[in-house]
């Protein structure tokens, strides 16, 4: 899933500094699952903002709504009624950055602000801990690496790791970061494929990645 | 001869080679380069010029290499994959060749997290082993990565670095072999302190016949003080400073610790000379270039042989 | 008055002022306007007329009007002379008032004699004393006026003729006796009558000849339908309380009239029989009532100062002393009328009830010893010598000093307190209580610790004792804490005497261990009194013909510890033996098991299941909240202004009804509460009172009885959280009470009904451990009809008992064990699993699933399903590591010794000397507990040796002799038989050596104060008892263990056989070292507790559960990962599922759910935030 | 034990402090409470195993939020005590009240007033 985290509240406070009434939108998709933009977090952020503004003596009115997903236009349409019948100064989105962009696209005349930082594509290690597992390079080759992704998980995206900074199974950039190449080594070793690791992996074709320009995916069979 | 550099020739003649290292300045002032390089002149076959070492912005390696050439010193161009994509790398390599640079050391590059621009976007389009392959392809096939033929084929003596102490230790020799497979001609190792472990590593490399396929130079960095030794022991990943050296430094007066460090370096070099498969030493006297002579001569490696 | 009027208007009564009957409205008119009833309470305001000429002259004043004007201060002067006509209290009042207003002369004219005067005698006396002239037998004939101004009254003399209808003799004028009294003022005071002229329009309303309205004396209905009358209008002028009574009765009538009910039914006045009055004894001297002193005459007539000065102190005392102290009820029956609950019944008599029962349990308890029989302790003679029970009261918040620890003599805080142990225990000099009372050591330590905690100043506490007997679970640790953390001094001694000392102190003389006499002064002395059976209990036992022991406690056997000598009669608690709370509780359950076993077929046959009305559907209804504010006696009302809180509650949203109660929890208030719910169609109830922890279930039950779901109830704790803790600031307490009520109402309005979850259950029991405890538990359960799986780790049943010889009473354990094993193995309902251990356990009470693994072949596993588990994994002897144990074969443990005795008693007989060392491995830093049974075991073994060879020298080296309860007898016997006792301390443990083949024990004798060396042939070590290794069971079943590995019960005192999780029970040595009788009792208790679960057909679980709203669920797994009990899972429908059976209702997942898809019933976000909003917004 | 403590402390009861939501604490602050504290069982003694530890983390989270908006994080707190520790309850009530008195009224209320 897409993993995101709330922006520092100080930053959000600055965004809304001039507003008196905003619509705060959550998303029931990935950000609910990663506990950053579901209904609960929407409530918490709304309350925190209201406290901050009450403290300053200028209250802010915040309406809360949590959409099924902000990355589907049909759901974003659900904002029409509230936006039409209220004079919001802005819409705040607690979705991955797709959300605010969809809202902006659909409601051309209203200011839209993101409240989350979209961090990575990853998964939960345990409740409350998420890690990056994929960089969306567009051509998955992890089967060559013991089903572990060196692109996303090696600090230097090495294809022929581990580099000299690998120590005790950890990456040189932080003792909390696993050296994925160490993991690859262990897994390949367990699978009896160490010899494969002795081969030089040649240049990766990055055209399928973001480097090839904004991507679009079309399924002709599905397209209406 | 691959490129016919002095370093290559010294190796070819069967001499125990010595290389030095020089960090470019963090500015446009070339004055200090001359000063530092003077200390190394005649002491070493070739001087490595670091490339934004530790991810700190410095004068371009290639420019400094050219300055050294002007001083009559043979440079060894260090090139990292962090800051350039394959286009820039190949362009630079072509340019380097045109400038007369023959030795190139292929590196991944330190992560920018530790440097002076941690906010930078890193590139890592290709990695260090692939870089070796790029050089080899350009030199041996006269082709770029995309198989386009070069107009004018560059000549390189291709180097790479290895860290025998990084984990998993068992994989280190394999990785050396990968570099050889990719086309490396010579290897400079990370600073060596744990001699025992290094011997184990070298023994394996030797047994696998790898030292026959490339020249391996042992990395030597003299310890200036107990503080430096401790720092390297604790904070530099992949460095293994045994406690005995620290004890040894502690055993002498603080002002004399530097001298003791030099002594250790000399002893190490002497040991390296006796080690099977070691073809030379790479003396990395970081910001201590003035004492390289002391080390090299102490190790009985002066005068440097003349080759042509 | 204002308050009263407010109360009336608040009830919804509309008051129309300035509306006169006859002028503005008429009765018929009111009926026409739709009123269905009229109550005439118009009073009697019209003065009766003299009906003589001149009455309209200037100077004639109505006396009632006169008094009113004087009282209001409108009339302050009355010049000239005044004549008052009449002989009642009004006449006297008028006369005396006129005198005080400055009249020259006041004359009262009365037509009868003084004897007939209705005025109070003493009033007449006072009037005469003040110089008022009273002319008796005088009637006015005409008021004389000049220029219409009064100048005199013409009177005629009267004489008394025949009695009239009032029984008084009728005055008759004496012809020719006319005379004139000169006067300026005439004030008739001959009575008042209602103003009834305007009633004329109401056809047929019956008016008496006195002008009063006729009405029924019971119903106060007049002869006109729908019209009622009372008060002075009905009776003529009378007392106020009478008018109140009329109003109340008339209201009942009107209510009935409106509902078309019979006005009279059941309202006949109560006639109380008179014959029960206690006559005043005739020989009592009759003393007249004392007379009060009066102020001086000059002061009296000068103004309206109070004339009577009241009684002097002596007079008051003398008057009070006239009380006959008859000690009996005078049967005024005021209590009958006063008690709203109708609890008082004067005719109740002793009744004999015959109950047909299958079993009887005796639990009459024990009395404490009365220490006044021991002269030397000064109890009852010196106020600062108290018993431990009295001291307990002194420490108690509800005690005589409200919890302030002060001594009785001068109410000062004591700085030094001594406890004297064994008062009335282990004592055959002053009483026959040769036994140890078993509880006093612990309670004395507790009191010393609590006293230390209560004391503001550093307190010196000392306990004077013979042996400190802290043998129970965790008792030794408590004892150590008393010494180490609280500095309680423990002085091993014998008490010599207590003498009064200066400053109400006491001088305590005692003999210390070395024999030295010492004296120490204390501010206070507490006597740790022992227990003894009450005479009532002994009488009961005699009537029931059950056997008592020589101390008059119920006799029982060790193997059937709660069974008396008579079949079907059981006993528990301290009537069986002195004991503390946990063992009493345990025995109570054991007795219940024993009593229930023969009755198992009758189970559930005589139970009545409470029926509740169909629950009212409240969904979709507007909340109608009723608020009941409790005074809790003075607990709340004495601090907070309850009426103000109630008045405030009325203003809150959704509140439609408010009531205040003295005690909301009382039975009659429950009835009122139920009525209020029904009459006001309440659908939410708030009680502002005490703690929901104690009282919520009661109120929930109450509303359930009138068809409201119990969860539609909310409590505001305005006592524990308010008036109890903010006593100093009444205003703040009132405001906080309002806040709390507001919060409660806010939540109440949002409450939803909930239904409890019920589940079926498995009726099997699992018993882990095949020792005596496990077997007894299994048999007890199986005998009650529940199938049992019994798990034994070894290949044999019996456990430690296999190695035991006999009980301290001499009962044969081997024989008992054989019978027990036999019963278990032959029992149809018991399945024994040998060589098995518990290797897995899932489920919860009622529905457990346990995996049993064969220890010989771990692959062999079976799964058993059961509703309850009894854990009896037992204990084992400590293997000593000192005193040459294991190195010299003459050194034995108790069990070794018992084994030797069984095998070869003769060898032992040959020994000349034997030494016992106590506390081997017990009461040591690494094992800080007493193994409880070893002292008695050593006594028993020592006696056996003496029996085998009376010449043998037997020594017992001990730290404290802990032969608690009747076991003290064995200790006594051992001393009598010549066993030597030498005490040693932990610091100076005995030394054992083997030189030249001679076993020698060296020990320091504190009495001789030197080391002694005892060569011995036998050394018996009282080795500690350890729990069996049971970590696997503990982990699988999630049972807590203490530091020593014993299992932790749910509550050390009150739930001694329940484990922390429901459905798990504990007995035997796995709980703590104990004797076989205690193990058996505990096993029966565990079975009884287990049976309470199995006897039910369903398990009712608390209704507060976490529920998922599937539409909101993001299937993020947060709940799955958060739940401490691993209950939530992702269901096939693609949303989290929380099985209500497994959910414990903690709400952890609710607070964590990022999609707000889960809510905790009864504690929803809305409900909680509503409270917050209500408090703050 | 009827130990006196300041009457400004008002209690909202929950089955376990594990039920206390970040939102509840924020709502109280938003509504103008000068201080909010959670009184849970002693650590290791939670009847529901870990509810009080969860509550502690949430309290810490709220502290961070308050810090982020420039409000004193000391206005929210987590305390642990056993049901038997009445004296400690009163002491904490006094202690926390004093702390809040020292901090002064909630800026949420004074801010609202100022406007």
C-alpha cells in the first residue's frame, strides 16, 4: 500500500492560517490502513487545529468527511454537496497526494492543501511500524534477488551489492536499516543460489520507471 | 598494456607498487593542491584524486587530475556513481581520456546522508561493478553502453575498491571476483588494520587465483592518535581496528602517538610485502601527505622504481 | 412558606390570586369551566357577632383583627379602658396585648365560671397576675355609646343552669342584676366562623348551624358531588396540623373522585388496641411539673418580651429525672405511622418455622475472649487498655473517632503502643483456652502497620509475643516488612503486669527471653484477644446433637474437614477451629460442596426464575430522562445543596422528571423510582448518588423491573467523588454535583439498550494433578454429577500423601488414601490420564479446550473439552543442602523419617538421642515463607519417638513454634512428655558435625545464653515445602505465579480458590504449603466454586462489547494486532469480526481503530465526548 | 478514606484506560479543559493486560500534538495507581491541580475570550 504520514501540525497550521472555514477530507483507503488519514486521524487533526486556533482567539470551523477513496473520481464527487453548500476557504486532504490532486482537478475554484506526506510504497512490519518495499520502477526483477528488492531497499540501489558499508547485517546509513543485500545474501544462501550472486548484473533499464516520464497504464480490454 | 600508465607499468615489471591519495579542496583555490602533491611526488606511482569524497562537494576530480598531470604526477581518477547517470559518466570518461588520464577507480560513492548536502537526490543509475563494465566496454569494444561506437577509443587502467571487512565476510571474495569478471585491472582495498582477517581474505583470493587476474593493493592509513583509532573503530562502517593497536597507541606519550601510528603503518607495509597476492600498497595519509615519505622510506620502498 | 409555595407551584399547581369565591367565581361556574372537583379551604375568618345593640359603635374592635394589627406593628398604642368579651385563649391574648399597649384598665367579661373557661389555665393565671380583671358569670347586653363612641358596656350577671349540648352548664341571666362597666374599647373574642354567605349559590351545600361547611370526617366530601371541604371552614377555628391532615385526606379523595374510585375504601381510621399500654406503677411518687420563673411584672406589661424564662438547669434535670425509664414501648404507634416502608409491626411474635432440608451448614462463628477476667491487664479499669477489636474500630473511618488514631482517655494521639499477644489463647491459667487462636499474630502486625500509617508523628509500636505465628501465604513477608519497613519491635517475652503510670500512660512489666524483668511505658496497650466458641453456638450444637471437642468447637476429622459427627450436618469457619478470612471463605465453599453433593438431584428444582416485563422499545424515541438525586442520609445532603442540584437538573435537556431522596437505594425509594419511570414514561434514568461500582446493579435491576433495559441507566457519583472529598467547600461541592449530574444526563440521553451475550457450556471439569487435593476435587465434582478428566503427571495417584504416615491427630493417612484412590479409579464420571501433562489450552470459562500430552510419548496427544479447570499441581519437599543431609545417613527429612518408621521402627527405637531442626529451607531470604506444617509434624514425630522409647532424649531446635489452632495441644503434650525445646535464630543457625562417627549438633541456647553441643543418633530436618514446577501449566492456562512459584489466587482473602481468569480454580500445595485437612477442604472448595459454573445451562457474559461497523472497516488489521486476547479476525465478508463471546469489553481496539469502525457499546465516542462537552461547554 | 482533593477534578469513567482515545483527550482540551489526566492501573497490573500502556502512549502522542501547536504538553498526563491507593489518587489530584494552576487557565479559553 501507499504509506503516508501526517505533516507536522505546525506546517498545517501555517497552511490554514488565513482560513476560517475548511473541509477536512480523509480517505478510507491506504491511509486508513496505515493510520494516517482515516476517520480517526481526521478527527484528531480537526480537534488539534481547532485547539490551536481557539488558543489564538480566532476559531476555525472544520467540517470532517472521510471518503471511500480519494483516488477515484466517483468518490471525490461526494464532496460536491458539502463544497457547494458551504463557503469553505479551502479543502484539506488527508490522503496520499493523489487525493488533493483529484480534488483540485474536480473542484477548480477551491484551494486544496495536502495534510499528509506520501512516504513510500510499503507494508507494516508490526502495528505502528511501516517500511518501504517498492519504488515502483515498473519492471520487477526481484526474483533475481531472492525476492527482495535492491532498488527500493538498498540505500544506493545497487544491483551488485552489498557495498563496503554493510556491517552486521545493517546498512551504513543507519543501524536501524537492514542491509537488503545482506538479506539477499542470506536468502540466496538458504536457497542454494549463491552462485547466482557471483554473476555481474548488468545495467537496469529505467524506462519503465518514473524516469521515463509520468506513467499511465491502460487496459484496453477494460477501458470503456 | 591496457592503458600504459606508470602504475600499470610498475605492476607489469613486477615491482611492489605504491599509490597515494589526495583530496581536492572545497573551493576553487588550486594552491594547496600543488603543496600537497609536492609531498607525494616521487613517493608513489600514482595519486588517487577523490570524487566528492564522503559526499562533500569538492573541486572536480577530473580537473585536479589534470593539474597533477601538469605537475608531472600521474593521477588516478576516482569516479562515483552517486552523482552522475550513465550519460554523464560516459561523457566524463571520454573527457578524462582526452585529458590524458589513464587510471580510473570505479566506486559506488558514499551515501549523501553523511555529506554536506544530505538533501541531494542521488543517482545510482548504475553501480560500481557496472561502472567497471562500462570502462571495459569502452576500452575493449570501443562502444558505449548503448553499443554505439566511440569515435576514438579511450584507454583505461581500470581500478576498483574492495572492503574485505564488510559483511557478509564470506561474500567479500566473491564480490572481488565479480569486479574482476566485470573487467577490473587493479584493486585498492579499504584501510587495513585487522591483519589476521585480511590474511584470511587474501588467502581465499589467492587460492581462487584472483590475485593472478588483477593487482591487489592493500590500503594503509596511518593512525594519528588514539582518538582517530577509536573513531574509526566505532563509527566507520566496515573498518575493523583491533584493540591491540589502540593499546599500543595508548602506551606512548600523546605527542608521540602519531609517530607510533607511522611505525605501525610501516610494519603493516612490511607485512604486506611478504603477503602472497599483494602487489602493492595504497597509502591513504589523509591530510598527512607530508609524512608519506617517512612511511614509504621506512618501509624500504624508496626510491621508487623507474619504468618506461 | 415561600419554600412550600414554590414546591407547590413546581408540582404544576396554578395559583390564581385576587380571586374571590362568590365575587369572581362560583362553584357552579368552576364546574362549568371544566373543573371536576372543588376543595373549599376558606378558613374561618369572620368574627362571631355579639348580636347586641351598639356593636357598630366606634371603639368596638374584632379581637382577631386587633391581634393581627398588633403583630404586624400597625397598632402600638391603645389608650383608655378596654373590655374583652369571651373566655378562650384569644380573649386572654387580646387582654394581655391590650394591657401592653398602654390601656389603663383591662376587663374580661365571661359568662360562665373560671372552671368552664376554655383558655389555658396558666394563661389565665398570668393574666390575673398582670392585673387583668376577669368578671365571671357576666354577659354583655348592650354596648353604650355617646356620639357613636363607646363609653361602656351594660352587663347582666348569670348563673349556671342545666348542661347544654357541649356538656357544660348553660348560663342563665339573673334578672335585675344589670350593671354597667365603663370602657373606651370593646373587643369581642367569642370565636370565628367561615364567611359562608357566598356559598348560597351552590344549591344544597350543607352548612352547620355554626356556619361551618359539613363534610365527611374521613373523605372530607360534602353532600355535593365533587365538592370537598376541610380546615377551619369545616371545623371552625382549630389547630393548623388538623388543617394539614384535612388537606391531605381530601387530596386522596379528590384523586379517587377524578379516577372514579371509591372514596372511602380502606380509609377507616385506624383503631389502635389500648390494652397493651404499660400502666404506670402505682408506687411512683407523683411530682408536679416544675414552674418556670417569669420576668418582673414591670417588664411584662411594658412590652412583648417573653414572660417565661425557661427551666433552670436543675429544674430541667429534675424534670428529665422524672422519666420512668420503663424501657418499654408506650405504644404511641407514631413509629408505625412514620415508617413509610411499613416495616414496624407491633403484633409480630416469635414464630416457629419448619424447613424441609437435606443438609445443614453451621457457621455460627466465634466470640472474642473477654480480657477483663485477667486482672493484671487492667482491661475495663484503664481506658487506654483496649482489645484488638476496639483498636480496629479506633483505626476505622466509621469508628468512634472518625479514623483519627487517638487514645480513649484524653483523645491524644498515642506515640507508643504495645500489643500483647495470646490474650485468652494458649492459656489454661485464666481460662481453658489451651489452643492457639491462629489469627492474632497477623492481625496484631496488621494493626501495628496501619497504626504507623495513620500516625502523623513517628510511632513506636511493639508486639510482645511468645511465638510469632505468621504461617499463612505471604504472611512471613508481611512480618518482615513490619520489622524492616515500619520498625515494629517484636519482643519475645512473657507479660508480668500492667500498671497505671503518669499522664494516663501504662507501665508494662515483662520477662524477656533470658529471664530478665524489664519495664517499659506505653501510651496505650492493645490486647490481642483470642477466639472462643459462643455459648449460643455451643447450645446450638448441643440441640443438634453434634459432637464438640474438648474446647467446645465442632469436632471433625481431617479427611472430612467440614463434616460434623452427624450425617447431613456440616460446619465451616471458626466454629470448627480458629481461622482467618481466607480459610473461612474456603471452608464455606467446602461446606457448600459437601452439603450439595447428596442433594445433587434436587439441584435447580426449587429455584424461582425472576420474570421481567417485556422490554420497552426506546429506539427512535426522544430521550426522557429522570434524575434522582440522593442525599445519602447526610453523606451528600450534609455537604452539597441537594435541592439546588435537583432544581438544576430540571433545567437540563431531555430531563422530564427530577426527584430527591434520602436514600435512593432504600426499598421504598426503589418503588418510587419504578413508579416515576412508569408515570412519566421515562426511558433513561440517572441516579446521582454514590459509586456505580457498588450500586449500579441495584438500580439497573430496578428499572429492569419496569421494562427498561438496564443499560439505559447512568450514575453520577456525587458522593465518593464529591461530597466525601470536598467536605470543606460546600459551595464547590454543590457546583461539582451539578456538573456531574449534567455530564451524566448528557451521556444518559445517548445510551442504547444492550442485551447480554449468553453461551452454552461444556459440563465437564478438568482437574490437573492427581494428589489428594486433585482427587478430592475430582471426586467432589463427579459426585455432583459432572464428568471429570483427571490429569496425573506420574503413573500413580496419591502424590505426597503416599509418603505420609498419619495426621497429627493420629488418623491413618495410608488407609484414607487407599480408599480415595479406589473411589477415583472406580468412579464412572472420572477419567484418569496418567503420565500426562497440559501442553496447550484455549478458550474461556465454560468452553475450554486443553491438549494433554503423554510425557513418555510426546507425539501422543489428546484434546479434552471442559467448562472449568481445577489446578492441583501440588508441591514437593525441599532437598536440604546443609546439616550433612545426603552425607550422613542419620540425617533425615520428615518424609525420610516417616518412611523409616514405616519400614523399620525398631532401628529408630534404639536411638538414645534425636534432634529436630525446624525451618530448613523455610523462612530464609531466598524462600521467605513458612512451610506451615513442619512444626506440627516435628511434634508428632517427637511424640512418636517418646512413645517408642520414653527414655530417648528428644530435642527440637526451632525459630518459632507454629502449632496453630488445636495443634497447640501436640506442642503442649510434647513439652509434658519431656521433649527439649531450644530456640535458635537465623543469624545463629545450628552447626552439625560428624567427628569420629559421632553426629553432633551445636546450637546457641538463648536462655542459658551459651552454646550447647548435643551428640545425637538421629537428626530430622523439617524441610521446606516447594511448589512443583508448573511453569508450563501457568503459561498455557495464563495463571500468575508468585516469586516462589505458588499460583496467585484472584483475591488472597476473599477469593482464595479462584484463579485470576474465570473458570479456573486452585487447591492444594500448588497454592501454598498446608496440612492434609486444609488441602481437602480447599479441594472441596475449588470443586464447589467450579460447580457454580457447571450447574448453569448457559454462561451470561457482560453485554459491553466492541462491535464492528463493517462498512467503515478498512480491514487494516489494527484491531487484530491490538487486542490483548486475540479476539478480532477478518471475516469472510471482508471486515473485522469480533466474537462477542471472546470480547472482554476493554475497548483497546476501539481507541485504536483508524477508521472508527469499532465502537464499544455503552462507552461509545459519542457518549464519552458528550460527557466532556457537557462538563466544559 | 475520604481524602480531600480539589473539587475541580471531575472524572469520566471508562472500563479500562485502554479505551481512552487520543480524540477524547483532544476533545477535552478543545472544549477548554485546563488539564486532562488519565488515571490507570499500575503498569503490569492492567486487568486487560496492556490497556494502561496503550493509554500512556496515546497520552504521549497528545502531548506531542499540543507541543506542535504551541501549547504546554504538561496539560495532559498519565498517572498510574492501584485501586487501593486512595491517598495517592488524592495526592495526584492535588499535584496535577497545582501544576495546572501554575500553568494558568487554558489558552483555549483565554484565547476565545480575547477574541
